C-alpha cells in the first residue's frame, strides 16, 4: 500500500511504521487512522515481519493526540464512529500475534498515549511526555485510554491522570510501569533495535503463545488463564522450533528457529 501520512520500512524482520504529520505533531486524523489500520494489516500478514515498531516523525512528538480541528467539526454520531474506529484499531494492535513496540520520541498525548498503551512494549526518550489531556477540551479519551490505563496502573492513578489532564515525564511513566525503558533521545532507535532483535530471532509460536496468554489472561480468571497457558504450551511442543530449541540447549549452541 502507498501512504500519505505514514512511512513504512522493513529491515531484518523489524517493520517500522512512522507517522508523518510534522505540521500537526503527528496528530491522528481519520485518514491517518485508516492508513495505520492498513499498514498494520499488511504487516500482520507478512511472514517476513517478526516485530512491528510504531513511532512518530521528528524529535518533538510521537503522536500529540487526535486531530482537534477534525474533532471540533464532528456531530455526536460522527464522534461515536470516530471513537469506535480508533478503539478497533487499538484493539487490533494489542491483539496482534507479533510484538509491537512503541518508540515514544516526544509528546504522547491523548490519542498518542492511547496508541502507545495499545502496543505491547514501550520505550521512551528522556524528553517524552505522556498524558490524557482531553478533559481540558471538554471531552474524554475515546480510543481506549481509560480502560488500558486503568488496567496498567489501577483506578487511583488512572483517575489522577485523566481528571487532572496533566502530562507526566518519561521517568515518571517508567516508575508507574507505563513504559519499559527510558533512554536519551539520541539512543532511542538503538534501544528499540536492541529490544527487537532477540524477538526477531525467537520462535514465532512461542512469541504468539506468550502474547496471547498474558494479554488475554489479564481479563479472565486464573483457572481459565492456566488452561490457556497449557493449550499454548502444547502448541509450542508440536513445532520443529521446540525440537531445535531444546536440542540447541543440550548441545550448547545458539538455536536457529525457522518458524515451523
């Protein structure tokens, strides 16, 4: 697919999607959401892609939010459709069976924070700021931010961030468990690559199983979660990659997983 607001490149199994609306600080309008949906669909169906990275262009913003000018002109019916489409996109990202890393290179506000929360792993530059400022515009998060933030940090902190509307620093986000790492801005790309490379080399069925067991397990009871883990473990043990991984361990060599 060709995109107007995205740049897409794949190198060594790492598929990087860069949101490019620099004049709007990479804000998510309807077109950008639709392009992002298409780009994710493409990447999910490409066997050469093992890891997806989402980032923003420039050094100021990952995504500074949804496009406020577009939101301002929406009717309530259009707003509902916009919210549902955004939620569907974020849910699709979260449910992917390939790891998705958010490279947060600046402001991640409103829809930008919601996009980051939908990713499986998050690395932030030390100049990043994360927040849900929608209340200051007379609205509220609409792309899943209230629900994902609640599940990550609990109701007390989620309410503080959503009701206060003030962004937090990357370091504070790390303390709260919202991001996995904080690195100097100049080192962000290298840090993302260091995180992604082992995942590129990992056995795909094991990756899929871990993603599903942990992400779905958080919304079901323990008994159901354990049953899911057992089922995914059995699927791993049916693969050639399992035989390769266990043989490599016993033979004291690095495994070479083939995705079979």
